[in-house]
């Protein structure tokens, strides 16, 4: 085994084609056995359901090389279960949790040389995706699907150290109340692209979306959940009245780490935009960055500044970040079932 020699610190977050991928097809009411294949391209009908009615869902997780040289993934069973939930909501067939976890293992093993070295800050991003390949013209679920997992190495999220970002309160909505905001479907991202391009043009890193019904409560950003630290140093996690926040695995893990490792109180509740100025720290959480600190929110020209400022991650989020990444990288003892070792 020879780890690839890439400029790990500078590869960024973009697609790099690796050697192997896992593909399984659903036909005549059943998934085939699936296989590790070479071909990174997909040939399908012009009438495939995914192209017309957006029957697609995906997942995102990472493989890490630990300090003692093992290759591990973080809670892949939760990604598997979330994809089952996404598929059910989109009338797609479910890919069984155990087979999903096995396929993650197989594809990482087949691309083991692409798992970046420990300490490089880079990781192997794993992208499971499921989409309708069967023909549909009338609006209905397709009857054929593909489930595929490919991997691509990604560089450190924060090049040259963690830097707080500035986000804006968006005038667009991400997800309708009781719509599809709670599943990981590409369609939620298609409609966020215009909003994020605009936000970037205005100099903001992300959009904070409010609840679509009343526009008074904090929900999440386009691709990350939000967490706050209150004046007492406790963690506050926004809830949605209309179930339109994506259940982030990073956020759920942070809640456990806060309670069980750091002894913090965690308040999962509805959070009004108008009370956010009372908080001391704000962060965005997801697989990509784990925690990305927010220094300021811009609400239609009015700035909400957090005490943690624009130079560093605040002290509480920093502790959460160090503890969770310590668990992921094998430096700290994990809770039962969190670290899934891939035996090479
Ligand atoms: C994927 C995603 C997240 C983060 O989820 P993780 O499981 O922590 O990676 C948050 N919000 C949205 C909308 C997402 O699609």
C-alpha cells in the first residue's frame, strides 16, 4: 500500500477522480448484489426519472486515517439510516443499512491509497447517491434506480487556520414547512444555488434561512445546521416547528459530546432571530467543516456581532470542535459505535 502523493494541504474541496466506485442497480423490485467498478461515468436513458422529476437523494461522510494508522469512518450507520428516510420520502427503494455500511467499507478499501495521511488535514470524502434511472413521462416514481458510492480526497476545510465567517439572513426560503427540508435530497440544493451565488457576490459566506411560515425562527444554512452558545456557556440548538431542518449527524454528535464529554447543558428549542444577539458564540456544523465559527450575522444591513469575534473560534465551540475531531481522528476514546474501522 502506498498513499498517493498529492499536495494534501492544497487540494481544496473539489472532485478528484479516484480508482473505484460501488454500484448497485434496482430493477424488477430488487437491488442486485452490487459491485466495485472502474467506470466513473453513468449511461442512462434521456427519460430517466432523475432528469425530469428530480428523484435523487445523497449522503456525505468521511474516512480518516487515525494517529495509530487505522482507517475509520464516523457513524456510517446514521448516514445509511438517513438515506433510508430520504428514499422513503421520495418514493424510492430503500438501500438496506447493513449493505450501505458494507458498501462504504468496500469502496474505501478499494481506494485505500487515496485516504490522506494523518495530520495532513485532508480526508477522504465519501459520497453515496441514489437516483431514478427508469423511464417516466407521466409524473410517478420510476421503477429502476441506481445506488452508487464514490470517494474523493478533500483538503483541510480551513486552510491556514480556522477563520470565523460572516453570514446573512436570507430573503429566500430553503424548505417549505412539512416539505422536504428534513431529507438529504438534491432538490433542496438546486433551489439554494441562486441564493448562495447572490450571498457570495454580496460578500457573505452563507445564508441563514428562517422558518418559511413566519420568518421569525432560525432554521439552518444551505448545507449546515446551526448551534449557539448562550451567556451561561450552554449549547442552544434550534428546533423547527415544521420539521424542515436536516438532521445533521455532526450536530447530533456535538450534542452528545457537549453533554457527555464536556458536561454542558444542551437546550434544543425554538430560537427566534430577535434573541440571537444574546448568544456569545455561533457555529455551523456539518461533515465538511465539523464546526465553522460565525463571527457576525448581517440582518438586512444590521449586524449581529458575537463576542467570540472575527479572529478565532469561541472557547466553547473550540472545546466541542477539539473533542469531536479528537474522537474522529482516534486521539480520544469514542462512544460505543461511533468509530467504524475499515480493516485494510
Ligand atoms: C448534509 C447537510 C447538513 C449536515 O449534515 P451532516 O450529517 O452533519 O453532514 C446540514 N444541513 C443540510 C441541509 C445538509 O444537507
